[in-house]
C-alpha cells in the first residue's frame, strides 16, 4: 500500500539487532530508536508544546478513543485535525481506540463487526468498527495511525488467541480499505498471536503481504512473564521486514527500552514517565527518586547531575521535595525531567549504535541502574545474551 | 544607613484624586551593589510602580515553570515565609549550602533567590499569605489556615504546609540571615480574625509589632536587638534566685530553733546583702551579629478599623530609621466592606512619608487597584489573575481606549469569560485578539482547546489561563502608569468603571461543567479501582518479572487523572507509607505500588 514515510537506516549495531535510523514523516524527521511521550487528551501533562519541542521531542502520541469523545470528530474536522487543535507542529501517532474500549469499559464485546461498548456518557451501546476507527484517525490527522485490532489479554490461551489473530488480519484489510489519506498518513499493522510462536509467524506472514508502511508488535504487556515477552519480541523482529520501522506498543521502562532496542525494535510509547511524575517520582540513570520522601529535605543537588532540563537547571531536590504533588508546577517540572530523561536515554542509545559501542553502553546502563549484578533482572540477562551481550560474564569484552 | 533599595518617584499625579494623597509612578529597584553579578541570570529586574509582585505559593508562581514565568514582565516575586519554612528550620539551616549547588549558578551565594530560582527577580519576603484578605480567596491544594492561635510577646504564629508553628523573633532573624531575600517584612503581630478586633487587642498588636521592629532594626544594623529582653530576663532570674535563697534560709532557721540568736545575726547580714545586690548593675554580654543591611526592610502598619490606632501605627512606624517601605494591613479589616476598607487604608497613607513605597494586599480587582493607586499605593500582587485562572476565567478587560482588534473577541465588553462555558467549545479563536501572551499569540491555543483541556481535567488549561491573565494584568498596569504620567488616571478610571462595572463577588461555587467533569472522573476512578488492584502488584521497575504496561492508556490514562492530593492529613499518611519503603530506582517498586494504591483509594473516597 501507499506510504507517507521514509525509513533510512543509518547504522546497525555490530553485535545486537539494534539499528539507528531516520524516520521521515509528514511533520518532520524522527530519529530512531525513538521514545514517544503519551499526550492522551491532546496535551502532555501541563507541558506546553514549546516545552516539549524544546526537549527535542519529534513525535508524540494521542489516544483516538479520548479525542473521539472529546473534542469529537466534528470539531476535529472543523479545526483541521489534532496538530492544529493542540498547537503541535511535529509528528503525531494515534492508536486505534480499540484497546481503551476493551480495557476501560465494561461490557465491551467483540464481534466480527467491531468492538461494541457502552457509552461512558449515556450508557447506550456503541460500536467501534475498523471503518470508524480509520475515519476518526483520518480526522485526527496523525502521521502514524494504528489499525483496529482484536485485543486479547496476553494471558489468554486457547482458540481465542488464534481467533483474535485472524480477525485482526481481516480488520487490517478493512482498515486499509477505509483509510482515506494514505498519501499523508501512515497506517501501521499490529502483529497479534499471543505468546504462541506459530501464530505470531502466521500473522506476520499475512500482514507483511499487506505491505503497510510500518508494523507494531501488539498483544503484549498484559501481565505475561517478561521472559516470554522478550522471546515474542525477538521472534517478531526476526520475521518482520527489516526495511520498515518496528514499533513495540506500551513499553517504556528504561531497561525494557534498552533490551528491546537490542532486540531490534525502533519505536516505543509509554505513559509511565509522566504518570509517575505526578506522584513525585523522578527517573534517573541510577534509579527512581521518590521526591516526596523526607530524606530529600536537605538534599541540595539537582535531580540528576548533567541533565539540562529546566527542573535540573533551576532547582534542588530539597526544594522539589516541598512542592511535588503539592503545586502543579512541581508536577510539571518532574514531568519535564522524566520526559527529558527518556528522550536522552534514547539519544544515548542511538549515538552508541552509530558509534558502534552499543554493547558497552548496555553494560554501563545496567551497572548504573542496578549496581549489583545479582540485581540484574534475569529476563533482561537472557534477552541480551540472545543477541550476544553477556551482562554477567562479558563486561570487559568489546 | 544607606538602603539597599532605591525607590524613585518619577511623577506624582497632577490632579489629586482625593484630598491629601495622590497617585504617583516611579521605580522600585535594588541599588547597584545589590545587583552585582555578571551574567544575565543575576541581573535583577526593576519594578515599575504602580506595579506588582508576583503572587507565589511555596515559593513558586502558581502553574508557571521558570521558563514560562520569564515570559512575564513582572519584576518581583512575593514569597510567604510560612509557606516555605520547614518545621525544623532554622535549625536545619546547618545543612544549607554556602554557595549555590545549581551548576549554572556555581559560585554565587545560596540565598532564597537561588533556592527558588528567582535570581533575576526582586525577592520580597513576607510572613504570611495575606491574599486571604481578598474576598473568597481560594487555593486549590493547600489553603493556609487563616485563624490561628494568638501571637504572643515571644512569637508569631504561622500556618506552614506541615502545620501550625510558632516563629520567635530569634528564628525569624536566623531565617532572614540565611535566606537573604532582597526585601523582608518585619515580624509583626498581624490580626487575622474575621471579626472586628477590640481596642485592647489592636493596641497590643501594634505595640508588639513596634517593639519587634525596633529589635529587628538593631539586629539588621549589627547590634544586639534582643539585649533589653535578655537583661529583663536576667533580672527576673536573679530575683527568683534571691527569693529561693531567702525561702531556704527561713526553712533552715526553723529547723535550727535552738540557735535563734545566732540566726538573727545572720538574717541581718543577709538582708544587707540583698539590698547590695539590688543596686548591682546587671551586665549582659551582647551577642555580636553580622549586619544584614543588604536586605531591605518593610514594616506593616495596621490599627484595624480604629482610626486613632491607624494614625498612631503609621506615625510610630514612620519614625523608625531604616524602614524602606510599608505594608498597609487590610487583613484586620476583613469584617468591613470595600469602601470602608479603602477609607482606613487612606488614613494609614495620610500619615506615612510620601517618599517610601507602600504595598497593599487583598484589593486586587482592576477597579480596586485604580482606587488604591489614586490614593498613592505603589505595590500590589498578582493574586487576582491567579484566582481568575483557578476559576477557568480569562481576562478580557482593557484600560483606556479599546486596543485594536479586540472588538471581535470582546464584543460584549466583558471583564472576563469563563472557558468552562460550553459556548467556547467550538470557538477556534484566541482568548483575546491582539494579546501577545503565549496562548493567544499566533492563535496558538484557542478558546476551544482550553475548553477541551478544562473538560478533560488537564493541567495545561490553568497554565495557559494563568499566562494570559498575568500578561493582561501587566498590560493593565503599564497603561495605568502611562495614565498617571499623562494626567488621565481619573478620567480613564471613571471610564473603566462605566464600561466594566464592579467585579462580581467571587463565589466558591464551581462551574456546573466542572462539577460534572469531576464527578465523572471520580466515578471512573471508582469503577477502575477493581481493575487497578489486578495490575498494581506488578507495576515497577526492572525487578519485576511480569510484563505490564505502560500500555498507552489502559493503566496510564486513568491513573493520570487521579486528583492531586488536597488534604494534609492524607498526604501525611501516604508520606509515612512511602517512607517505610526502600529508596532507589530499581528497588522502588514497593513505593510506586503503595503510592498508586493510595491515590486510587483517595480518589474514590
Ligand atoms: Zn532534569
Ligand atoms: Zn492572551
């Protein structure tokens, strides 16, 4: 199908499956691997678009379900889409809306037609079809839009997983057919198939035939064991076309990002950095600081040495301790810092791939974050070993 | 003593608007030695008067991060001591760094300005948040307690974020020495009651405030201000000791009745000794102090609703050498209506020197500002634009001729609009045509978008509203100053009132749409509580072996919507829970989990 993006791999890691690329979208270039902050309602937690841009963010995520409810499709059409609506001139990605319905709403029922759910406004039954999702996402105007997929929990087993996989493929066909702006918006397919390698393989084969501009690995992060999670991711990146961007949905913890990049993933999104900011938790290379704790009362250091975000350039932990979760400014500052942290992490990952020292970066990253090797998560050790990085033994190897 | 502050009156209104006083405009700045510093960050701004100090909460201007704050042109910030002083300060100042720990300010002394990232603004430090003098003033998260236990001769009572605390004169002085704000208001016994205080209470408060002021002035000049107190204390102590001695001597005498004769002699001797002691001069070693003459000192003048007291307070305070400016107390007038309050303000002003700046709290709506300016008030604060933003309101008022292009956005010549109103939902126009604030400029953020942000409970709404309202307030003051200079203050003030009428009384009621949105949020959080429990156990960093999300919205979107905590007791409880947990990133999942649970429980309770 038509594509409105350009995918240029500029460097490949000599050891792992990681790669550095430039993804050129209708609203400008995106350096990959990339982390995309989530602005659910068309805004990122009190941070202005200028501030987000100032952090070097090139692509942000909006949620179709939320924007469909408010401001609604009609208003989005009137004003010319979500970019204009929120004053954001860089790239946007939207999900299909299906996931929210299944996870947020009671009585959501999936039929071949679509996802049927109870309106949160008046309780009446509503139906989200692939066609409707496409229509909404066309109105939003996101640079990347996601197909409506049949979401099942990653803990589900049995025939339901296979049914969801086949239905997702059928819905992809309906999405492709209903997509009205393939020349300016890129539709990504979502690989389903649960934790079953055979189903994943089948799904990839079918979806690759549809030749969408990019692919996402879906149906994960639902409570499955991390050791199973990474194996699915790795299997998918092995089978997916290497000339297209690969997006792993809903991943955003620092070590997950580093591991998944090593496994060959290019794009990530996560609400965690800004959500946790709200509770006064600041992310750093050496771990999370819960700034609400009294031990920071007399800690006159910035959140993170060397961070050039407005919070670290302006305030001490001692002062932030007095305002986090009390004043909205405290929340904004930590949100800014956490977003800066995520984006910086991805920049560092990317630079190290370009300079072909990603394995060394991984070693240092885990040492900074977990200190003791005994504390390294076993799944991460296993995952990295599968791409030739031995966290336990191989620290001194190139 | 040379003042660190420079107040220069450029022009006094040619046409006095009231008998006695008249409007004036000028500049309020720090003298050269206090603005030392080489880079841009350290150059202090000047406050043009009549002008504003920015209102702050816990040392931060509400909703505005430092970068957004710098888009405003105000020259100073008002910081309430009661909101930033920790319960264990000044004790914990032992760990206060000598020089700034912020990398970009390395080398400069670590003062309140460095601590609060206010290096380029005049830092004005008062004791309490007196904005509560304004009608129906509201703060969304932590309202300070207004009515406190009474002050005593030894301390004033403050409402800090961690509860009520007593601030002794000594603590106050130590705090000022560490914080080194550009201007500090002298410790005073302010009357905060909502009912009119009686004469005795008023007199007592004024005497106490004046005595503290004397002591503060001495300390500031490097002398021991509390020496008289300590001498009196010593005298009391010795008297007590003598009494004790006599009593024990008498008891001993009783026990040894057989040696009566001898004892009588002793008694005589003792009596002689006592009278000798009385004559003895009590010498108290003064505590040498570092002068802090680089800090400007304002003094509060009060007197509640009693004219004589107001006059006396103003006259006595004005006599003190070294006072750089005055805060006109209106908190003790809260039982009165606006006109009566203004009358009493005038009484104070009539007895203050004309060449020093005067600050007024609590009368902050544009037409009140105009009246106060006409009376000769120089400094206000920005609590008015803040309150509007809290209500979802955006300013549309203008002073003087209507600015070009504004007829479109303000055809009904409204003072402000409420962005919660449904009518703005489809208005893809700026709040105010021609406004140069971040939101309005280039139609970046429309009324429809702000309406959407309010209805989705997103914090960017107040960020944008605050920025716009602050910008409009600063524009208003610029035009007011111009009208003083060109002699049109009275005329334009009359026109303003004719156009916009009086500020409607602020109610504490929420907009109907806000009530709906908040109720829906609460319901949603309640409904999701069960689902939340299911995943909460695995939220966390690395150590977790089970993969949960992050997934774009499922857990995230609603957890984000959980209300910010608003109750001190709740926060305390959660705080304790949290402190029980381990620290540090990877090991922090317990904390995150607990915080999350608490937040969910809270939002549904
Ligand atoms: Zn930072
Ligand atoms: Zn504006």
